[in-house]
């Protein structure tokens, strides 16, 4: 995926901020119509197993891999979902229990019904992948063939329980059930023990290890046939494409008007650009591109650009352990030096907008959360070299000739760390380096070989300055935890907030802000605590915390937000019409979801 | 007359033709004999000058202009601009130093390792030959480009010396084998037998008797290794596995293809073609000049001396 330029970022964005896919139905109209697109998460690799838990598996969310429901991912309505294999759902008043009713007609592509047991097996697998733990799932009770009840771990207070549970992948018990030991649920129960009994704690550790081990073997599992409960089923795979045909057993098959789907392979963004420019893709997911490519794509009259907000921002982050970045005024001065408009114009001209404020969230999310009274207290850090110079002078920095020198007389140089293959970060890093060098701070971009290496080095406090994706989600806990979570030393351990100082290099605190921040309003706050509280609140209760955190981020500048991504997609109207271009929630999901909701009609 | 005295007499014999200004005069004659050689020579001189003075012609940090991204060819930007509006011509000129220096060093290392090991193996034969040739076989068997890709993720090639060294140590195998073959043939020739009979040291025989006879081959290999090293080095940068410098020709190719869309849209084509043009010209220069090198180092080809 290295060659794929920005797709690794896209995958990250996708995995963390977006829930995808769908179900569909069909039969009417031109049932032979073939819908061509590229799979958003990864290219086609014919040798990979047909397994949704495999990172490059030939299992395609929304087409032949289903979830219980699909989140619309809207900041204005975080609870909006489109039904998937679940027809309806409800939660208890305290949010600790969820009841889910499955689609009565849901069937696998072999004609066997989708039952509560399939869901139970899928959720057991979610424990082996670590996802069930992330939303505090405790136990699963099958109430009937089509109904089940999920409960949080005892004492769990996670407010997004139902929200996260609905987005779990569902796999057939007939294939995956045999991979799990018979006593899987007692292993899960043992793994959840958090008390002080040493024997039980040791048993819990053993159970957790067992789950991890199971998780690894499950990701390698290669089912012989592809069983789908979705609108399509995989017919053949070759290095050029994955070809799926309509699943006649799909519960809403009458809504799906597309006969087959071709998911084209790609080796990099440039190949997707070629398909797009040639008008070969009926839908093109978010793909980074320069302006000249956009222009060429739109030369094809049937290509229609669809723009929806995303909640992901790119920021220049600092490790405050490194001198002089521990000084808030220095970070502020740097914010005044960076011309964000110029950076975005070069780095992300088509799918980005310059960030207006550094506040820990994208401007589109901020418009829903930040009141004018709070906004008026924020500094936009617009380009102002004189202000930057005067701040630096006040802090003891000296300018000799064209260069700035640190107060101790040493010249000031900066490596801006970026990731190989992330061309927007590389280009952005280069422009920022040019701007800083022109101002008198010797800066240059430094490329790290892979994103995995980058994240590991970042956590191990090896970089003073580097790019970071913040915000990530309309969910405010997720958004602020990108700063005031593990990166700043705040972790949730057994349901409690724990802080690790930067001195312990193994705990991933690479930001290193003080625990108590004094705001201009006079209020003293602990950003980790405020962020953790968001986890325990319903969205309507979160506003005060969100505004305080946004103000703290603006005043302490742990990172300088450079650009917000915009979700730019294309649909091609030459072969199909009736795309859900006006439904932002559906556009945030993959085409399989559109089709299962009755959209996309062959011409 | 004792053997030692004889040796001294032989040592005193110095063929004038290889000494002093006459070598350069012969070289100049060889170059000017054909127009193609002159063109090749001029191209090489141009690139060498570019590498030496190029970086001084521009400010250390090349100016950027976000309003002129991928600008078309113009008087201001004779080769267009890159992703941040920097002149491609300036990038090519300032980038020549690293590319050429690394390639020249790479070729030099290739030639030095290859020649020394080839000479030793071919002359001493026996166990030293076996050991050296097995090592050579090993280096010949390991696919060098993938090895370079792996090495470049581990080591930082920020300095051309490091890059040159790594290019050299991965590509000397073929050279060593060829020099060994020639040495094996030469060591049986009469003049070497005579030198051995005179009790001359192996060092003297290797470097004063055999080496001049393979110098034409070495000279030509030096130049072809330079092109080989340039391709390998630019290839590494093109794959994006080595340090990022906007003015590196390989980085320019990478950015042009993977983020500027030069293969899909004509707007960014100058960004792709600029480094390609530089590479093409340089290779052309070297190929044209090779002909002259053969004559310079091979006295048998000098018709008019």
C-alpha cells in the first residue's frame, strides 16, 4: 500500500471515523447492469482469504459483508443509522443493555437464515479482535432466533454502547463457529475480571492471551466459499477485479436494481485517477488528487463531484519534551509563521480546506459545537510574521542575519516528520519547511519509511515535530482523545482514567502538556479528565466540556491544525442514475448501502 | 650482472608515451577525432559544471510559489514548475550535485573493489582466488536492486558518499569477474613471465604490468557504471525509499507520477519530463564519450601517435 500515496491515510480515516457499507435488493430494471467502482479500504489481492477480519481479505463491506446497521456519521445526528441485518434496536434507559431484532427475511447466500447465533458468534470474534472490549460489551443473550440482548460489562457506563455494537461485522456461524472453542464465552467472562483476587487476575490474563491468540488465527482463516448476507455475493476474483453478482437471498433483494458489481484493482491513486478520467467508475470513493486531475475528471460531463464534510484534520504536532517546543509561546509563534492557505493549496488542493482555528476539531464539527462567545476568545493564528518575531524576541530568541537562534545561542533547526507514501503530508511538510526557513528557522521534511514505524516512533517520543491526524470523528470523545488521550498520557484502564508522565517512555505520552491548564477565563482544567468525561456523557450533555477543550487547545496549541479534509467523491451518471447525492449519511457509506436502500438505478 | 642489477635496469625503463602532457594531448586528439565524441564530452562537462557550481547559482532554499503550481513552460520557468511552484530548471541544476557525486562515487567504488579483487584473484589463483570468487558469486547472485531497497530502509543515504558506497558494494561483482579473466590470460603472457623471472614484487607486477593492460576496460566500465549507478540511485528515490530532497531527480519523478498525475494529465508533464530529459542527456553524453575513452586508454587504437 506504500505506493498508494495517501490511501493509508484514507484507510485510517475510514477505520477510525467512518462506518461503511450496506445491503441491497434487486430484481427490477436492467438486472444485468454492472456497477464499477474501487474498494475503498484496499486493492484486490487474489491470494488473500475471503475473510473480513483479514486486513487485505477479499470480503467487501456493504457488498458481501454486512453489519447490523450502518452509521450515517453525522455530527448533527450521531444516532442516525440505516438498517443492516438488524431491522430494529432499542436500549435500556441507562444504556447498559441493547435489544436487537434481526431482519426476518435475512438469509445467507446458501439460503440458510441469518440467526441470532450468527450474531453471537460474530460478537465472540469481536472479542478476539479487541473491538468488543472497546465498547464495553459484556455478554450476549439469544432471546429467540431473530432477537438478542447485549449487555455491557458489569459497571460499564459507556454511552456509545448501542452505537458501536450496531457497527459490528456479521459472519456466518456455520463457517466461523468452528474456529471458536466451545467454552469461548467463559473465556471471555474470565478475561473481563478486574478485581483484586490474584488467582482470578492471573486467569484473566491467561484468558486475554488466549483471545489474542484466537484472534490471530481467525484473521488467517480462509473459508472455502464466500457466504454473503449482503446484496451481492463474490463470483470470481482475478488480479484485475473482484466480480460480485446479486444475491437472490438478500432480505431486500427487491430494492437492489444493480445486477453485478466490479471492484477494480488499483496499485495507486494515479490508477484510480485514470479510471475516473476515462469515466469507467460509476462511483469513486474519497481519493486524494491534485487540481489538474480534478479538472480532467470533470471534463467528463457525466462525472459528478459530491462533497460532504469529514471530521478529520491534519495538524503539525509537537513533542513538548524537546526544547523549545515545551514553551507555549514558541508554539504560538510558529502558528503565526505558517501560512495554512498556501500549505493546503499545495498539499491538499482538492480534498482539503485550510483550518480556520486550532481547536481540536474540524471547522464543520466546530460549527455545531462552538458558540460565538467562546469563538470570540479564540485566536485564529492568521499569518503574522511580525507578531511571531516579537513573541520569539520576548522569549529570548535572537535573530542574527536571516536566522533565528535559540536563547542559548544555538541555531534553530527543525525536522518535520512525515510518512513515506503520504504525498499530502510530504508536500505539506515541505511547504511548511520552506515557510519556516524563509522566516529564519532551518526546517526540512524527514520521511519515515512506513506509517506503522511512524506511529511507533512517535509514541516512543522520537520526534520533536511531526504530522498528526486529529479530530477524526463527529464523536467528540474520539475527537479529543486524539490529543488528550494516549498521546498526552491519558489512558482508560479498567474503566478508570490513568495518567502516565512523559518520563515513562513506554506509555505513549508524546505530547507532554501539563496536567493542569489555566485558561484565559481564569478556569483551571485537566484536559484528559474533561475528555474522559465525554465518554460518559450523552452528546447533548457534552457541550460545556467540548467548548472548554476547544478553548484549551486553542490557547495551548499542542498541535497546529493545518487543513481539514473534505469528503470528495464522484458518481458517474452515464450508466446509472438515482444516486443518493442529497443524503449526506448515505454518501458517508459505501455504494452497497446505497443500493440496499433502493438507490442506484440502471439507465 | 646479478639478478638484482638486471631488475634495476628494467625498472628504469619508462615508456614516455604514457607520461606528462602527451597523455592529455593524446586524449584531446581522441576526443576531437569525431563530432559525436565532442558532443558527449561537452554534455559531460556541462553536467559536471552543473554539479560543481549549480547550487551556488540559486538561494539555498529555492523559492516556492503556491500560485504557480505545475506552471507551463515560460521564460520565467523554462522547464515549468513543481508541486509547490518551484522552477523545475532550478531543481534539476541544484539536484545535479547529489545525483552525479553519488553516481561517480558509486562507479569509483565499483571499479576499485572490482579491479583490486579481480587482479588479486586472477594473479594469485589458488585459495585466494577461490575465496574471492565465492564472495563475488554471492554478490552476483543477490539481486542488487531489491537489496538496495532493503538497505535503504535501514540506512540513511543523506550524504552522497553513503549512497555511492552502497551502490559500489552491491555492483562490483561483474567487474571483478571480468578483471580476473583478463588477469588470468595476461599472467601467462611473456612479459609477465619475464617480470616474475626478474623477481619483481607481485604488487609491482599487478599494478604496473597488468593493470595498464586492463585500463581501457576499467575506464570504460567506470563510465558505464556511472550510468548504472544513476539509474539505481534514481530508482531508489523514485520508489520513495530514501531521504526526501525536492531537487533529487528520482524524487521529482516519484512526485510527478504519484502525486502530480503526470501520467493522467498533461499539466504536470513538464515536472515529469524535466528529470527524464536530464537523465537522457547525461546518458547520451556518457555513451558518446565512451568511444573516446576506449581509444584514450587503449594505445593500440591510437592511429596517429
